[in-house]
C-alpha cells in the first residue's frame, strides 16, 4: 500500500510540474508577443500568441492580446473570433467587450464605405492628381464657409483616395444626416 501511495505522490508531482511548465511557456509566448506588438510586428506577435493559445486555450489575457494582434494585422475576422473567445474565457476584461462593440460598428462603416465606393465607380469617378491631404483641406474649407454639399463631395473624393479611413465616412454621414434634418 505504501508503494502505491508513493507512486500516487510522484504522479501528482509530475502532473503539477508539467502544468507549471506549461503555464510558464504560455507566459513566455505572451511576453514575447507583447514585445513584438510594441514594435508593430503584428503578424509575428499573432504567431507567438497562437503558440500560447495552443498551450492554454482559455487564457483571457492571451486571447485578448491575440485579438489585438490580428486586428492590427488587418485580420478582423480572426480578431473578432479571438476577442469573443477572450470574453468567454474571462468576462471581467472590460476592454474586450468595448473593442467587440467598436468592431461591430466599424464593420458597418466599412460596408457602407464599400457601397459608397462602388456607387462612385459606377458613376465614373476617377482618382485625380490632388493629394489626399489637399482634398481633405479643401473639404474643411468648404465646411467652414457653409458649403456643406460641396464639402460632402470633397470628403467623398478623399474617401475614394483612401477607403480605409473610416473617419472620413463618419464625417460624410454626419454631414448627410444634418443636411437631411435641415440643421445646415
């Protein structure tokens, strides 16, 4: 009987040692990823975090960081999946819920940008030689002198030049909304 007791204790120690080692590996990969994120190496950070997730798939901090890395790398679907997993693993991480809500809002904006760009292409819009910054400056001048419809056209031209800038779409939608309500 004593012999079985010793084996049981030894087995518990081996399992505990393995779990501690696994936890340390997860922490090591997470720390490496944080360093990579700090120097804008998002794809490499995501790889390190995937290794950490493989060792500890329920680690909320790892999943949150993975979501951030994927988001910064432009892989929004993977980012959303990682954020949702982080929220399931640890619902007490407030920034994860906030980020998911922002991503949902941004997804709607990106869909509307795609629709606006498609309309502009169908209307025969072409990219001109004026820089994005000059186009935005001209839009601001039109806005400041009260020529809101012209400002919208200029903002659309700027959006055509840089469809990734959701701030421009927000500005256009705000102007269109105020014009529709007769506030301008």
